[in-house]
C-alpha cells in the first residue's frame, strides 16, 4: 500500500477527552496509534490468531467466547476472516485486529453493525488477549476506532452514534466504556453468544457537535 497518511486528531481527542495521542489514518484499512496498529485480519495471521485465542480462551469465555459451539480453531479463523472481508466489501461492518509494534496480535476492536439511514450509527465490541490486559492497549485502540468512526466521510465512517452491549458483571469493560465516554442508556437486552443467553446493558456514545459561531455584524 502506497498511500500518504493524513495525520488527524479525532473529535474526542481534540477535546482532550481520551488519553491516547494523535491518530495516523493511512486508509480505512489501517490506523496507527502511538503503540498500536488497527488493521484487518489477514490470511497470514492464522497461527498468531489461533495462538492468541487458545492462550486466552478461559480469560475470554465469560464475556466474549468468540468460538461457536463445536467450532475448530481453523473454523473460527476462517469465519472471522470472512466476516472481516464481508464487512469491508459491504460497508456494513468495520472489524480490525489490534496489533502491537512488534507484530503480535493483541485482540480486536470492531464495529459489527454499521447502519446508514435515518441515523448513522454502529454497534461496537472488543476483546483483548489475557497477557495484554491492564496496559492501556484497549483504551488506546477503542478511542482510535471511535475517533475514526466519527470523522466525516471519506476520511472516516461518518457515524454519529455508537452503541455497545455490556454484561453487568463485566466490570472491566464497563470501566473502559466509562473512561472512553460511553453512557449507559438504561436499556437491557438478552443476547445469544457462545451457546447461551446473557443479559446485557446498552451503552452509547455520540459524536461531538461542533458549533460554528458567526461574529455579529459591525455596528453602522
């Protein structure tokens, strides 16, 4: 890829509301933060992805099991790869791996449903491998994704609101959502994941409104 990066600070970063630094948007496929890269899953990621999921299976199981019942390692990888490619092709999802500077896969940060109609919004989810928690990586990755999603087309996704469904017992994701700027809407949903139904609470974050104030006309 030979594109000239456009260095931007997303709307929330400009408001000093997130702890990450400026975001380099190379293209909708590649976003760079001070310590991470957000990029699509690739066929060459198979071994690293499977290793990450295996090492973190017990860590992820309570809130984000990833694997469908009876799904093999290769089956999981192929399904995630297909979902990533389909989302980019249709514009209805934006799924990105969180990759460290040394090339290791650390997790994923996704907009799994992008809707453009009466409102422009999407549903977010995220997960991080066991060995990468408590280091600020997901705060950095999720903040960058939201900054990018709220940028106007074609530089960003042009969304105005992002939702996230979080289980009440998932204290780590609840704290992260609060840190990023999500607010709980009070809506409760029962969602099916990993072969079971679990209660989730709805959180959302709105794109900031930039008001242009026009100077009053000169007297006389």
